[in-house]
């Protein structure tokens, strides 16, 4: 007896595709004079939040880090759009330079964790 078919996880590409379809529908409805797309596009950061949640749900290696980045950026931008936060994320972009530089310094001082010992290439 066969069990139920395995459930396929939701891929980030599926979420992106659905967001692009939604944007296309909104633009079409605006062109037809049905809705004003600007009323809905102000919530675009919710798409970043959705992608971040999917990446976190997958939970594999770098996807978790990327998921937190999407989730953080989407949440910040949405809160800014709604007027809850007054500090713009775009104002703080130089912090990314600080984080990137600190990461390089950390790896330079401590070495990379995934670095494997070099194989002995000298034959005697």
C-alpha cells in the first residue's frame, strides 16, 4: 500500500514567482482602471518577509543567514512604510561596510572554520 505522496517544500523561487504574478495582476487592474496599484505596492516589503520565512523554513546552511537578512530588511522596510520606524534602512547602509570589514578582519585573525589542511603536494 502506497502512502500519501511526499509533500514538497515551498521553494523561494515559488514565492518570487507568485509575487511577480501578483504584481502583473495589479498593473493590469490599474491599466483597466479597477484599482490604484500604489495603494498595494507600498506593502512590497511583505514579499521580502515571505521570502525570508521560506528560507528559514528550509533551514539549510547559508539559507538561514539569507533568510534572516530578508526577514530583517523586509520587516524594517515595512515598519518604515507604515510610519512605525522613523530611521530609514537606507540611511544605515554603511553598517554593511562595517560588518563586511569586521568579518574579513575576524577571518584574517582567526582563520576560516571551513579551511582544510592543505594536502602535501611535495613528493619525496
